[in-house]
């Protein structure tokens, strides 16, 4: 059982943080280390002096001596000292505000912090500044003191505390998010959320993180290194379950990257019997006897055998992983999955293999697999695997925020996927909108520039134009034979990235992108920061909104119905 040393500088933080653990992570064992002189001493010192810094370090060492897997400070007034202690510790040492600040910055740049304990304000401002600088997002934090609130809670009058904090929240205008400064203030989260339309965040509840990598088809050693770095970061945030998400068509080559990355993550986490389940039944991706199907076809006959970067020529997931050097791979067959969560868990635990392909042909199977994975350190799968994982988390969340608004504005479609579905969607779009074919040989020869295509698109922007590079398997094979697979992909990635940048710079506010790699290139070039997930346009493809107001739909080549492009652009329009 994971042991977390909680270090409290004030008694008023104890109850909220325990309540948060009980709700969000009941399997953990939080232990309390209390030095209630810290908070008044901090107030008297007026800053984090040497003596306080040494005390924070000693407490961190003591927390580790108790055998804790991580140390969490519950008082917000010691940021720099905690950072210094963390640098010397051999396991995660966390400040209370890290996750909350990031969650708030995901909502936009203008953040307000309601702060009942004035001496904590300066160091929290510093922490916020450091995080905003690290992310380069230009976020600003205004501190709003809430006189009387801390005194009320110290006197046990929670109702008054909550009323004061909520009243402050209700007065705020023009902010993208409000954060509540201390663990003790989290008590007022519900009241404050009711008092305002602005999303409100508190420390204990803001504790989830996603890292999006573009590692599907880069060299395996780089994919492993990037994934391990992401894992370390997530562990440092205190994450207790890590999901390695890959495509539900298992996009990879005999060199990787799913097998090597999954093995490296399992090794770092000491995990065995790790589930491998790319099933996404809603999209026709099912697994039976370890073989992946797309609709009523084996994967290798579904069109994926012609994929430009990751041609999937073998539907046997165990054999495919074996070619990627994973060693023997286990199987939990459908007949066991149908016996339910306990049987699945027992089968995974009994397996000698590190990786275990798990059959699933329906959403009910994914729910049972999800239940079996409660507490598993590592899970791997397509996006469908998430279906059954949420039930293990009793997360109310920090309140539902009002969706971001997109200024109605010009919309453009970019297609780099060569999948059959994308090519049909392009033809469908052509019937009512202008469609421009990007001349790939001219791109490779350097005679066609992204700026030229941007100019063509912008001239037609009122009619929802589309530009595509998507070629038939024969055209793709010709380009690759002439220039090499990686060179074509890299050049087109760069082209789409520059094209998207030029379009957004010229005022495009709605962008639909077809193709996973192509979407990765566009997002890397635009660097929009965290994206808010909105309504689902078609299964597996939501509207995404950036803090800047830009709306995106990033579509796997295979996903979406034939009329997807126009519907996606339409779905991004804000309606009164
Ligand atoms: N005409 C073309 N010839 C060769 N390769 C192409 C062509 N058009 C696009 N590509 C490449 O095909 C790949 C498509 O991958 P991706 O965008 O991930 O789509 P999907 O989601 O269908 O896998 C990209 O690497 C892209 O650069
Ligand atoms: O066809 C598929 O299943 C896709 O390649 C896929 O899995 C993409 O998934 P994503 O969730 O859109 O990355």
C-alpha cells in the first residue's frame, strides 16, 4: 500500500486533505507529521528564512524515514524551502499547489487566487510565476485576500469561512479561473463554485495529468526515453496509475514502438501481467484470441496494411509484440474476460509474462477489464480502455467549468491522412466546398511553399475550404520509393505545421485536421498549450479548445463519418 507522509504546518489543513484522500485515493495510507509551530513562525519571520528552510528539510527527511513513498506538504507558505528539500530527496516531495495551478492555467491566463492566510500569498505568487514561466503561457495571478476566513476556520466556524470565501468568488469578474489558496480553503469549493460562473479549483482535487507525446513512429529508443521522462513527471505529481495510450489499430512496426515503450514503463514501475488492450468496439476495433479486428476484417486486411508509416501486416498482437522484442506475451481470452473482473484480475496476476493481450469485443468487456485494473500501476490500451477505468475513481472533480467560447471565425480543413475513410471524407467535402490538392512532389522539390497554399485557402476561407496531401497507396508508395518514408513524412509534417501557423496567424479560428501524425505536427507547430475537451463530434473525436479561443478537431485518419469535415466545423461555432 502506498504510504504518503503528509506534513502539516497548521491543524486546519488536516481534515480537508484526509477527506480528499478518502474520496480520491482510498487505497493510499496517508500518515500525519505535524509541526503546528511552523505556520505562526512563518508569519513572525515574514519570509522563508534559513531556519525555516532547514526545518522543512528535516521534516522531509523524517517523512522519508517513516518509509513513505512520497511526501506531501499541506501548507502553501513554504514553496521555495520545499523545492530545496525536494531537490535532495530520493522520492517525490510535493507542494500543495502544483497541480491546481496547472489546472487553472489550462483555463486561461487571468487567474485569481482567494487567499485567507496573507503570509502565504507572496510565496504562492512566486510558485505561480515560476510555473507560468516554465510553461511560457504568460498567465498572471491576482491575489484576493479574504479577511476573517482563516480566523473563522480556526475557531471551527466552517460556515462563516465558506461564506466569506464564496462572497469573494462572487465579486470577481473577468478571470479565466479562480484558485483557492490553501488545503484548508478547499472546504469552500462547493460554495465558491455556486457563487460564480468562473471555474474554481482547490488543491486536493486538482491532481490528474496527461502528457501527450508524438512518439508513435519516431525511433524506438527516443520513444522509450520520452515515455520514461513523462512517466517520471507523472510519478512526481503523485500519480498512482499510469495509462500508456496507443492507437486502437495498434499502429507500430516490427521495431516498435508499443512493445519497447510498454516494456520500459513496466520495468520502471516493477509491473507484471500488464494489460494490452487496443479494443474500441464503438469503432469496430475488437480483439478475439489475441487477434485485432476492424469491423469484420482482420487488421491486416482492413486497409491498415497500406498505412504510410506503420503498415499493420499481422493481426496477431502477441506475435507482433514478440517481433518488437518483448519476449513471451500472455493472453487473457474472451471466455475468461466474460467471467468478470475477479477472473480477469486473477488471470493477469497468474501470468508469467510482463505483457498480456486481453480480448474484448464489447463495451461490457472493457468495463469488466477496467474493474479488474483498479489499483494496477500500469495499463496499456487504445482510448477505449479508459471506458472502464473511470469507475475506479470516485472523483467528483473540481466542478464543471463553463465551456470555453470560440469567437466565430474562419474555418479550414487540413488532411494528411491517406486512410480510405479520410479520402472518402475529402470527396464528400468536395461536393459543396473548395478542395485544394497539395502537390506532394512539388513540396518535396521545394517548389510549393506552405505560404502559397495558405494564400489559396485564405482566398476561399468563407467557403470552408480543405487542403489535402492524402494519396492512394500507389501514390504513397511512389513518393516513398523516390524520397524515403521518413523524409516524406518529415517534410509533410513540417509543411502542415507551417501551413497551420500561417492560417492561424491570418485569423483562422477553427481548424479540422485529419491524420494522427498530421495532427501532431499541427499541434506542435501551433503550441496551443493545454486543450479543453469539448463535445464529441463523432466517436473518438471531440472539439478541442485552446485558451487563445482557437478550436480544433484532431481526427485519426480512420475516424468520423463521411460528412465529418463540415459537421466538425459547424460544431465549433458558438451558438448564442
Ligand atoms: N501523398 C502522400 N504521399 C506519401 N505520404 C503521405 C502523403 N500524404 C500524407 N503522407 C504521410 O502519411 C502519413 C499519414 O499519417 P497520419 O497523419 O498519422 O494519418 P493516420 O491517422 O491515417 O495514420 C503522414 O506521415 C503523412 O506525412
Ligand atoms: O483507427 C484507429 O483506431 C486509430 O488509428 C486510432 O486508434 C487513433 O486513436 P486516437 O485516439 O485518435 O489517437
